[in-house]
C-alpha cells in the first residue's frame, strides 16, 4: 500500500532567489528556512505553516514563457500552471496585498458549484500565478 500524507513542498525556478525570498517574506509572511546550492545553482527553502516552497536560481534556466505569465493564456499550456494558498478571509487578504502593491490578477469571486468557496489570483514578483482560496 502506498501511504501519501500530503504535498511537502512546491519547487519554483526563479530569476533571483534573493528577490523572490524577499517578496514571499514581505508580502505573504513566509520565513527563510535554509539555503543551499551547487555550481550554477542557488536555492532556498521558505515556509509558512505547513506550506513550503523551494526556490531555485539556475544560471542555465530560461525565463518563464510570456504565455505562462499571462493569466488568460496560462491555462492553455500543459503542466502545473499555479499553486493555491488557503486563506481565512479572502477579501481582507486581497485588500492587504493590494496595499502592499501586489498585483491582483483576478479579484475575489465565488467558485461555481462549490457551495460558497471563493478565490482570487495574484502574481508574485516574477509573475508566477498564485491562487488565494477561501473554502466554504
């Protein structure tokens, strides 16, 4: 039997580990857990509660494709296109992030046929799409 217990972390290739760590710490309240690397690669683990993100800066990586950066074309590309963070109060969270200058891609709205769950989308400092999700 395979016993899975949850997602441990999400890995994201970024242009600047330090800029991304700063953005997640300053805007979403993450903390730097540890850093590591090898020739040509810098990496950092950040976390908030049970959510952990591993950020990679690889000097051989290409930039995220423009179609992946735009919400309207992101869903037309195979693979993982966003990750979601559960929030307690979506409207208050979005308002606080807007005060910090975070780009709100899609304002809060109800998930169809969900019984009252709501979501919004934001971009991080490198236009990675992040869903903010408030369950019903």
